[in-house]
C-alpha cells in the first residue's frame, strides 16, 4: 500500500514537471558552466588520454562554477539568470561546498596518476608543486580556499559577527580568484599553450572583480542618493518590533508583496552592516515601507537605539516569493514560523487588498502567544476576507488568553496541519496539485516543512520559501 502511494507521488511529480522558473534558471546555469568546455573543445584542446580529458573537463566546469559564484550572490536585479536572489543564494551556498571539496581534491587528482608511474616521480612532482613559482599561486589559493570554505560552512560557530565573516568572505575570495586565475593561466595544458583561453579566464576574472567593485563601491553611491528616514518604531510583541520608514524625497519605491530589502542604519551607505528584512506594508506610491523585526542577535536586539528621523539606506527590493507565482493556484497556504510572519503579512495584506476569493490559509507557529504579532488584524481579516482561515500553533499554550483560544492549537506546524489546510475538489480528492504554499521561517523549520510538503505531494514548483538567513 505504502509502495503504491509512493509510486503515485512519483508519477504525480513527473507529470507535473514543467519548465518552471527555477528549472529554467538551473538549465541556464548549467549551460553557462559548459562554456569554457565548449571553447576548449572548439580550440581542439581536449585530445589527451581519458583520465586527463575527464579531469580537464571537470576542472574547466569547476573553475567556471567558481566565477559564477560571484554573480549568484551578487544582488543583480537586472540580469534574469541572477535576479532571483533566493535561488541564487541557495545555489551559491550548496555549490560552494561542492566546489570546496572538488578544489581540495584537485592537487590529489592531478598527482594520483604519477603515483602509479613511480613513487619517485610522485615525490619530484610534489617538490615541483611546492617550489615552482607558477604552481605556488595555486598552492596558496588551494590553502586559502580550504580554510575559507570551512569558515563559510561553520560560520555560525565562529567567534565573529556576521559582518566580520562577510567582509573576510569577500576579501578572501577576491584573493583566491586572483591567485587561481594566475595559476590556471600559467600552468596546465590550457594555460601554458593557449592565449585565447587565457583571455577567457582573465575576462571572467575581471567581470567578477567588477561585480565586487560595483556592489561595494558604486551601488552605495546610488543608494546614498535615495535615503529614507525612520518614521516610527514600536514594540509589537515580547520580541518583535515594527519599523516604519519613508523616502526622504517622497520618491516612490516599487516592490511586490513578499519581497525584502537590505536595511542599513549605520549612517553610511558604504557600511558593510546591512540586514535583510521583508516588507510587510502594502504596495504604495509614497515610498513608505514597514517591517516586522524579531530580536535575535546583536543588531536586532539593539533596535531600541534607533531614533525617529534617523537616516536609513535601503537596497532592494529583492526576492521572488511574489503572488505572481500562485496566479493559477486554486488555493494558497501561507506558513510562518516566528519572524517568518513578516513576508506572509505582506502577501496576506496584498491578497486582502485584491479581494482574492480563493481559499487562503495561514498557519502561524511560535513558542508562545506573546511572541505573535498582528493578531487583531489577522482575526479581523478572517471575518472580512472571503475565504481566509487562521490557525495559530503555540508550543506552550498556558498563557494564551481566552479570546484567542478558538484559534490556537498546541504544538508545531506539522504534516497534519498542512494537509488540513488544503481543500478538496468535487470528487473529495485534495487539491494538492493546484495548491500553492508560501513558507518562511528559520532554517530547521523550512527543511522539516519542505519534507512534509513533499510527503503530502505538493511539488517543488508549488512551494515558495524564504529562509531567514543567508
Ligand atoms: C531574505 C531574508 C528576509 C528576512 N526577513 C526578516 C524579517 O522580515 N524579519 C526579521 O525579524 N528577520 C528577517 N530576516 C532575518 C534577519 O535578517 C536576521 O535576523 C538579522 O539580520 C539578524 O541580525 P543580528 O545581528 O541581530 O543577529 P546575528 O546573531 O548577527 O545573526 C543571526 C543570524 O542571522 C543571519 N544574519 C545576520 N546578519 C545577516 C545579514 N546581514 N544578512 C543575512 N543574514 C544575516 C545569520 O545567518 C546569523 O547566523 C530575514 C533574513 C533574510 C535572509
């Protein structure tokens, strides 16, 4: 029986596979990675033995993937392949790990065949690698990269602030890119023998460095020219604040519900300390934006120090968790864990404004009711919207006031609650294939909920999520 339902799920997934936005991005990404391979092949540079050819192709793809890491995390709104920052950052993190492993193995893979020739040959090759100046650049890049990838994987365990880590991350990878480009253009069968090929690598290097320069030195100039000011700051739960800002010159700020911006309250548009927050206000033409911010670490716990009238710089909007993605869905479930309520409020307010008649459900989970926000508004939306249902889930319900008890369930947002949020069609089948789920919360909750959604049969192209950390 279990096998039958697994098979049904699989066949549902296969039949529902479409060329979705994410599939197109993935395809574009893979085509881009193959570019150096295509150039090498067209220059007739891949005609050695099988092992060397395979390794050479893998090296070309990996090096291209390394350069593509820069635009993936580059906040590029206008380049379609890199405009989806959620997708880009997820891929940047995933691929960073694989590239770290591949480049760590790179010298071993090159030296391995020499070991099979003779041990002496291997020893001589290792000595060459350490002493030859061309190979030294690769060796330093290899060592720095190994440390930097580990620092990225374990960044939450390091004794340094996120900002210090980010600054080191950028500087480290600029150094690695410089040394690695020097290395690949001076050694190996490609670098040594083909200037055309070297031109490709140096162009990619220059593009990557231009992007870093643009993001950290040029873009801040534009952001500086469009400052915002804090118009209101108030505590709205035991741990959350509502921050309202407006454009100083009243310029409009176009965004879609569900998007986020990077806020910088340091006083300098060039400062590295910028934090991403989702916009919760309705779209308006007056340059007014609202945020719900949870106290979590150094910055968010010091929000009370911000002053009304203070200048604030805004980079954005970014993010692709928009309502456009559920245009054809028969119903929508919004799932929010803790601070994840912010983008969900943005989406819900927009759905309410549009008078959307479809079934809309909000599952909102938190530790206690005292850590929940916008409860009055949510209950009044339940009455005013055509088909909206609210489910609050609290780990501890003892302190829950009587008026809220009809809405509150004890526990976490689990598979059962999600399943119950999906309506049935006329033949009493759940509308799983036509239902869209928006999801936002901490990393652990996103992974667990994604697993539930998979088991329920909601396909990846109907799930849109925002993980609250990069
Ligand atoms: C796309 C997105 C939208 C978000 N929307 C909201 C929101 O609407 N409301 C809300 O309360 N929180 C939101 N967050 C989370 C918020 O950005 C972090 O809680 C905040 O930056 C933490 O900073 P801190 O110094 O207080 O805490 P820290 O202790 O320094 O950081 C806690 C964790 O937050 C992440 N983080 C910290 N600084 C940054 C940064 N500059 N950029 C990216 N990640 C960072 C890191 O993973 C870190 O481990 C969002 C995060 C992302 C990525």
